[in-house]
C-alpha cells in the first residue's frame, strides 16, 4: 500500500526555519511527481512545490527563494526546507504523490509561525 508520512512541523517565530520530511512507502519513490501542498484554516489548499518526474523542482511564487525541496531516493524521503518563515506560512502541510490517475496524500504536519 502507498503510504506518505509527514513530520517536522512545529511552532516557530517569524524569520525562523523548519525542515519537513515526507517518508514514502509502497511505490518506487523516484519515478513519480512528489508535491507539497498546504492548507491554512478557512482557506483552500495551496500548491507549494513539486518535484517533477525529471527531478527538477517547481515552486509557488509565494515561497520561491525561501523554500527548497530535496529528496533522498535511497530513503524514499522528500524534504521541504523552509527558511525566513512568515506568519502567512502558517498551515497544515501535506505531501502528495501522483501515481497513475490518483493522488495519494499524507496526514499532514502543522506549521505555525508567530
């Protein structure tokens, strides 16, 4: 079974940093699009960043220059390094994998910036 487990969230002050992890299992991690999405209270889910199938990253304008995604294929784990955090980055962060016609989601990890 496909499983995605996020970790690394927490509460930080404005300007701080966090690194989120997404541990994947049940599929060949390196072959698929892997994405970070966030959802703030009362708002719709917002795309944050994607690892394209060719290994190149794409970022939303709101995080470009502050966030960076990386992955360790040997560990089947994707990371989201978040720097210069702002209060508007407060949200539940989810990782997702696009496999075939389906998007699989993790349970999310909360990031709170004050």
